[in-house]
């Protein structure tokens, strides 16, 4: 493939520093322009160059402001400097080059990339965390959609591109309105412009599509509008009469078991606390855009909790999400066996399922600790000689105290492992945890 705007060997110059960028190859194109791999001072970098139809004074002024401030987090492929050329009209900008291991989020939606349940939850967490950081700085993204987000299937890291659409929240100007199917209903109805509140809608839609592999507003109503034009149908479904397919008080848009099989099969797979957030996002969030939408911090906490719910079925080995504190027992999606995993009940948290290779993290034992999935506080491990027995390895820098039922407490220094027999209590200093055994099967 080759681009239309620039070509290998072309040179563009950065606006602020006057450095030469040499174009290496074409990476891809979109609605506003094309992206190229380039070299700047011997380092690989990316250049986005705009189509003539996308050039505007507003876009240039916006980019100048963005280049003068740091990225909200490392998840954003932020504009570093504008780029100009004596050979070609118009302008573009330079940004960091996306590493090859990051894939378009559409790969999840099209089921081209199968993620572990743990990594899927981390991707969701990182999405919510990135937009929380953006919004905290008084900015809005305006165009949250899967085409602008990339993920690493190994660890759940994300990268967000096309940040030239970012604007100060509440400002009126040019720029995009969003991507069809991800725009908030009030934007579709032309009653509002993009803002942090409409970003919250788009984030919830994106998370629903990622977990349920289906759009939250596409149910029976979608099947009934075949007589309308695509534009009329879109306005009706996503703007004028949006109804959540699992709205508890309105069954007019339920998913069809055949046409919408993903939604029917995957919705029961998730714990009730995920259901509750989606229901609020697409009921209150429709009726009250200002106050009814689920905040990024809520999604972030829910995705972290979902990671704690990953469980392996003892009968068939399939991975499942299980809320150990739920009143009703869960069933394995593959073999339908009842799932009753052992778990740690924490005084400062909800619960963490005991699973070989899973981690206990600092936010599990310290209420004010930030989320950090890269530095385990402890790790669950199988006993080397008795695989049916699991322990918790102390990976912190301080000793713990543990006590089995009827026994005296003992120290668990860093590097040591405590056995996790039912009823064992572990004192981390900032919180305590009790090992809970599976509930007995009903007779």
C-alpha cells in the first residue's frame, strides 16, 4: 500500500523545532488524513498528514495548544509538534510510532483476537483510566470508537491515537462529532456537541461492545427498520428512540436469539455488578445525560473487580467470571458445572478468587493505594508437590502474619509462602484476609 499525500523519501519539517522528518512508509488512512512511518533525528516516529478537505484554522490552533501540553498518560499517542512541507500544501503533526504488537480494538469486536479473561478486564480498566485522566485535565476526546484504540494482547496495555480531535471541554468550534453508533443520542439528535459527558456515553458503548460483542441499542428495533434508509434508521435507533436491549423496564428492544446471538449468550456470563452499571449507563444515561451516566472511575473500579473474578472451572478447565460474594452460584459457560471457587475475603476490599498465577495487588490491602497491575503484592501459587494445594507468596517488602484455625500466628517474611487452607487469616498490616472455602453443593 502507498499513500496519496506523502511518499517514501519525502521530507517534512517540524513547526516548533525546525527538524527534518523523512517519510519511510505508509501506515494507513482515515477520514481526516493519512499516517506515515518516519524518521526524526535517527528515531522512528509517525506523521499524520491531513487531506485538503480536513484543513482548517481551528484544527491548526487546536493542535498548537495540544503540542504545548503533555499527554494525560502514556496511553495517548499525543501530538508532539506540527509538521509542514515546502513541497506539499497543508500541514500535519508528528507523534510517537505505535509498536507493532498493538492491534486495532476492532480485532476483539470481530473476534479475530481471543484474549484471556484477565487481559480483557485489564483492557477495560486501561480504557476507563485513560479517559479519566484526560477528563481530569478539562479535556474531552470527542470521538471514542474502536478504530482509534489499540491493545496489546499480552498485558492489556492500550494506545489511543487520533488525539488531534481532543479539545477543551465545553468549547465550541470545529472538529469531529464522533463515530456513527458510538455518538451520544443527544449528538445524533443535534441537541448537543461533544463533551466529557458524551465521552462517557461512548466509553460505555465501547465497553459493552468489547465485553458483549454487540451494540447496546441494536435489538428487535433494528430488525424492524429495514424499510427505512440507513440514515433514517440510525437516527431512530441511536438518537430519537434509543432503548437498551436489556432495559429492565422496557422489553421493546430485546435481542433476537438468532440475529443477536452474541448478546443473548454473553450477557449472563458477567457478574451482576457489571450488569448494574450497563443498565444505568443505557437507561439513566439516556434520560439524564448530565447526571445519569457511569463515570470513568466507576468503570475503572468495576474492571479491576472483574479481574478479581476470573476463575477456572475444575471440571473442564474453562475460564469464567465468578463473583464469589453473589447470592446465586454461577455455572461454567462450557460444561455448565456449578462454580464454587475458594477466595480471599478482604477487610478493605470485596474478594479475590484464589487462582494459580493470579496476583494480590496493593489496592486490595490498602484503601488509598493506586491501581497498579505491574507490581504484585502477593502471588497465588500451586504447591510444587501437591498441585491441589495453593499458597500465597509474599512479594511485598514487609512481613505478614498468618494464623490457621486453632494455631498460633506465624510470620510470613518477604519471599515466603503461606498455605491457604480454609479459615486461615492473613494480617497484611493494613488489612486482613480470610480464606473462604467453596460453599457446599446443594443436596
